C-alpha cells in the first residue's frame, strides 16, 4: 500500500467520522427544537370550546357572581343582546336589553353583587358624544328581557374635535372593568401615527350627570397596531392582577399602587396564536378566559390561559 493510497484511506475515514458527527448534531438539533416548541406550547392558550353559532362577533367576556355562565355581547351593527353560554359552547341565555341601543358595545364587567355592566364606548372614528355604560341587574340574568337600570354617561375632557384629527384619534375604547365603585377604561389607539400608547381613564359610577373621564396614566404596548392595540381588560378576583389583551398578546400588571395600574410591574405574554381576540375575563386568580370573533374560514372560540 503506497503512501498516497494510505492518505486517501485516512481522509475517507475522517470524512465518515465528520458525517456521523454532523448527523448526530442534526438529530440533536431537531430534538432540541421539538422540545422548545413543546415548552412554548405549554405556556400558550388552549381552546376550550367553539362559541355558539349564534355569536359571530364576540367582543367581550365576563363571569358574574350571580350566574354560572360566561357572558358576551356583539359590537357595532348587531342587536342589543346579552349572550350567556357554558364551557361546552352551549348557548343557555339570550337577553334582550330593551331600553338602550347597541351603538357599539365593546366590553363587559361586573361588580361584587353580580350586576353586569355593558361598555357602549366603541368609537372607531373618534366622533361620538354619547359614550355610556349600562348596568344590568343581577336578578335579570335569568330572564329573556332586561332593562339598563342605570346609565353612566361620560366624555374625555382632552378631546376638543369631533371627529378628532387623524393624528389625535386616541379616544376609542374597547376595554374596561369595575373596581372600587369606579370604571377603569383603557383606550385603543387609532391615531395615524400609532406608537402603542394606551391611556388609563377613571369614570365615577354615577348616573346622575354626564361625567368627565379622568386620565390617570399611560402605557406603551408596542408599535404594531395589529399586534398591540388593546381590545379588552380585566382585574383578578383578588384585585392583585390587571390584564390587557390584544390579538396575540396579554399584558399582566402586578404590584401596582392604588388604582394606577400602570405603576405596577408589566409582563408580556406572547399567545402564539393570532386571531381577532376581543374578550378577556378572569376565571380564577391564575386563569383567564379569552374570546375571539369568527373568521371567514371558521368560527370563534373560547380559550383558556393559565398565568
């Protein structure tokens, strides 16, 4: 065996070893990637059930202490109806609210007695001067028809033009909750120069007069409207967490001071699931439910996210 032939054999052996190492490395990379994907999925949202077919545009999610149902409404262009369904996706209750109109119902909240509140404050064009919150008594949640027993009317003192100029269209709201006898609203920024800023407003629970909403603070989500415009909000039963929703994110605030929720520590949760999510509520202190609107390719769903 000459020297040249021995050199060729040596090079061939080295190449075979390298190929085996590359194959092993490739397989290890695939396994690691699969493991990471599995870990991320564990922290994603889970589909609980499809929403009832009667609900196409679920714009809210709320659980009342006076009912064992999950409640939602539909927004602009739909009837003035409250829908109550269970976790099997069965529509159990449909309540017509007879004394108010659905101009743009966008969110639901409730108080310690189980009364529901409907936020009629959707304001896509920033031109509304009839913003309102409607109270539905807990005792009426077992009926087929109800009235808004109280109506809270409010306005934003900072808004001077109706509609606001495109660069100043920051007065749309799709998110609120009830806390300590006040309503807390989170704006959906629709300005032409979207920068992710959502403003926190407080409105007194007073139906006697038209009230100014008091601006408390601001928070910047991110700079992409489709991913970072705020569509729902909720506060945990123990009042220690506040959460905001977008199409594929949840922001969780903890350790806040008094009612300045944005003074707390923020955490962003990527949902790994992009749909038109518009409803969010706490099921427990560590679990939230989310609803989305139906798409052309399929229905809408109820999701669960464990914090």
